C-alpha cells in the first residue's frame, strides 16, 4: 500500500489526490511549471482514522446528520478526535522519505507549503475551494506532519460544514463519511509578485475577456482579501489590455525570516504606486490562461506566483459561479 507519491509520478485521480492535487498533476503533464513536491493521498487519511483508538466514535459522529445549530459543537468534537489520534508509523515513514528526497533536490534553504485537497473539490459542478486550509513556509518534518493533520481537520471546519449544508439545499447529497482529504506538500515559491487569473471576466460575465488580480509578495493577501490588488482586464481573442487599475497594495505577505510562518509588512510607497506586473509577464499569464482553459475544457480560476521572473502555477480550478455582477468564490 502506497500513501505518499511525488507529483510527477502520479496520475490524475480526484478520489485519491483530491481535485486540487489531480489538477496539479494534469498541469505537470501539460508541461506547465508547478513547484516540485509530493502528495499524501486519501488512503492515508482513511488509515489515520481506521488506526485511531477513537475509530468507532469518529465514524459514528461522521455518520450522524446535523443542522446549522450543531456546526460549532460538531466541528470541535471531530477536531478533538483527530488531535488525540497519531499519524500511523507507515505513513510517517513514507512522508519522511519523500521529504528527505526533495530536500536533497531543492536545497535546505527552502521551505514548503502544505495544502489541503478534498475529494469533492474543484469540479465544474461545485467548488470546495476556500473551505480547507493551506499552511505556508513550513521548514521541518515535524511542522509538515502537524500541518498535514491540520489539513485533515480543516475538512470539518465550521465553514466547511456549513458549505456542505448549502450543497444539500442545492440537491447535492453528500454525507461526512463521503469526505476524504489528500494533502499537497510543495516547495514554497517565495514570490516577488503573485495573484489570480480568471480566464473569463467574472465582473461582467464576458467570456471573451480575462481578469487578473496581482500584488507584490505572496498571494495570500489577495485570497484572504487583505488588500486591494492591481486589476488588469485583457482581450482573450488577442493580447490587448482593455483596462488597468492600480490597487492600494497596502501590505505585502512575505516568508518570515525568523520562523515557519508568513508575515505582513508595509508595501514600499513606490511599489504601492506601481503596477506589480510588466507587459512581458502579462503576456505569459495570458498564454498560460489560454492553454489551461483549452486543455481543461472550462473557464479557469488560476493562482500563480512569480519568483525570479519564472511563473509557477499553484492551482487551477473551474470557475463554478459565473453570474451577473461578479463571482462568489465558495
């Protein structure tokens, strides 16, 4: 039984690697630059539960129906179950080997991002995006193991549980026992510029336009709505800038030089007043968006980062909620 696989050796399988993990594998096979790393698959998650001394209590809890008023108590109960359970030795052994192997390749001065990838995530029918957690700039094996367990726990956060209730209202029937979580561990991209590219204009539903949000530093300032990023709208039929707006970009997220975390720092005044992307970078993002939309057969919501003028694709998922007046990224 294999619990951990390198990204470039795996084959897309949402049941095994979740939606986010499977899309990363697809992008690698398309020749798109993706940070190197490995995957802890959903079999490992299930073994974690099955080897827990609290297995019966966990499955009994996951098998129960719940209502909005139960969400906080249910989330806390599951979290405590998971915190009390240890990651099985076989899984830890495989993670340690992959961790050691990748460190030899990328160098010990680098750190890692640890991202959750649920089996119900990132399809054209619905998106679990934003419900599960990501942990950035992790350095040691112990920190990565802790982050993996926290990714599993995040599958049952209050927001995630409420989202599942909303799915039921939309006639998508799924129980907590149906949920499985894979985890993606990748080299941390210490980006000078990062952002999000939509291959459709989500402000006005125009399919012949692209929309880009960008900022200095790491992209969590955008995904967490901490700043107003730069806005660029492109003509999708030919590379042409339709509109640009400089965002305030008041803060920048960077790797903490003193620890395994990220920190917010004030953005320098000249950077606040400047566009974070140049025309050459815009053109490369434009070509990336065209390629991913064509190969994945659906308008895409793409997270990207630029380190030393190289564009890395961190994830790509379908835009599931195009609607008049904007997008709801659930």
